[in-house]
């Protein structure tokens, strides 16, 4: 209802309708089973997405994708986001892990791992967070030591979505104990059957039914062919991976916010108090107005960032888009949290029950500002990139000279 096609191409608008139809067909019982922790992972959902050729839309057709853009995938992600963070993550993981495989993998790795995840035949997971740290990625303590033709891994990763069930994992480990952290890490493809141990499956506030686990490597041997990219070159992979990590989070958050406020809007048009529909009260309709405005603003940021990445990858935009991507993740996930709270406030007590899904949406939404880099980390990145821009030559107007006494340099004391 609250989607907006004014910035979309005809192809993207058609894709929205296609994904919207698919989302409408998803059995609500799947969401209920996930929230009751009755399933380990939404395998059937992933397979159904694959059958509709909706997974990995950005990747070339030779790997099973459609060769579409980030802009198009963002449209699809918004619609998938209506189903909640869990299914949104299951859908996005193909794009996230697939990005590493497509950009840094060799032909064998793409054939063995990229194609199967796009076709729904394998489940992938990504190992970033460790027990000793979340946002401190370069503080990774998982180690890999070269012994002959294999790397021996020791360490653990936690809060891994799909960790309990994945067929393979994208794992970062320290391979040079003497180098600075940004030059000491290597990315590995680690298959479950190599000996990955699942030591904990988490009881989560929300985001259930995703097999979120802590996985452990004890002298686990990984053949050298499973190194992704260059040895000690994981920094480049990680930096690139933050684009799909954060754009998928942002686009899905827009869909989640939309779903919540649409439920509240429909409720407010039926529910009466003091002899009037509650939508007629300013306290309610102002919350609706604020929510819809924020959703539209978040969507515009998503489209802007997605377009920037598309142009950057095509060599038509010379500015690293990670500031825009970080802004988008920060803003869209905060919007999701705020809008779901507004939806619950509009609905009052009934919103706090399981008669409506708002309470589940609220539990899910609390994770969004934390994962894929906390929103505090997004602010650090945004300010850092902003100050870098201020140091570049510019043709912009020097607004300091618009002051009456602009020339009084002796009054501009900085130390």
C-alpha cells in the first residue's frame, strides 16, 4: 500500500509486483513456526525463492541470477522485508555471501558454491562476530595456521544466522600473527562436513527459527583451495562485504516498517473511542503522518545508496559509496524501530498481545540497529567519510564569506 514506484524503471516496477505476489503467497504458519522455534531454518522458503528465480538477482545469469542492479534488488528486498527480519536474512544471505564469492572467488569456487546458493541447493552463512567482540572485526582471534596443503583453523564465531544448518560458512581468520590486523586476516570457505562444531543455539528475543548459533573450529583442516581471495587480503573482502550487509538490512527495514504501520493504519480506521474512529484524533494521525514520512525518506536513501553503488561499480561515480550505505543502514533501521513502536502505540493494549503481529515485529526490529555493524559504528564511519570529503578541493561556494565581518581573520582563533 505504501510502496512508491516513482523512481523505478519499468523493469523494477514489474519486479516489485512479481515479488509482492510471491510474498503474498507465503504461508503465515511459517512465520508462526519460526517464532515458536519449531524449525531450524526456513529451507522451503529459500527453495521457493530459488524456483521463482528471485535469489541473487544481481548476479549474472550464468550463475542463476538475472544480471540486475542493486536498485532492482533493493526493490525486491523491501517487499521481502515485509515478512520480517528472519526471512529477510535468509533471502539476503545469498546476496551477502554471494558477493564475496562472485567478486573474489575463482571459477571453481563460483561453480561449487555461488551457483548452488542462488539455486537454493545449499545454505550459506557468514562468520564475523566472535565471543570477545562484535563490532571490532579486525580484532578477530580465530586463527589459521598453514601446514602443508591445508590451513588449520582454531577459534569460534557466534550469533551466526544459519549457523546450526549451513552447508558452508564464509569465515575470517588471522593468518599472520605478526602483521597489523588489517593485513593479517584471510577469508576461507569452510564446509560443515570439514568438522564445524555447533556448541550453542541461541534463545533469542526475536529473529527466531534461523538456527542462530555459536560455531567452533578445533584443529579444523581447510584445503588451500578454499582460501577466498588473497592470503592476508581479507580486508578488501570485508570492506566490500559491508555494502551488501548494510544495504540488505536497510532495504528490508523499509519493508518491515511498512508492514507495521499499515496494520496500525487499518486498525485506526476501524477502532472507535469516545464515539469516533481513533484515526480522527491528532495524537494518532500525527503518528501515522510521521511514520509514513520517515518510511518514504528511508526508501529514498536506500534507492540513492543503491544507485551510487551501481554507478560506482560501473566506473561512473568516483566517490566511494560507503558513507551513503552507512547512512542508509543507520537511518532505515532506526526508522524501523521507531515506526514499529508508533504502530504499537496506535494499537494500544491489543498491539502488545499476539492477536496482531506487532509484538513480534517489535522483537525482531530491536536487532536491526545492532547487526551488520551497530548504528554507533555507522556514525563513526559517516563522520569519518564526511571529514575526508571536507579536505578535498571543492568548487562549492565559500559560505564563510557571507558574514558581515568575514575578513577579520584575527578574530578567527582556533587554538
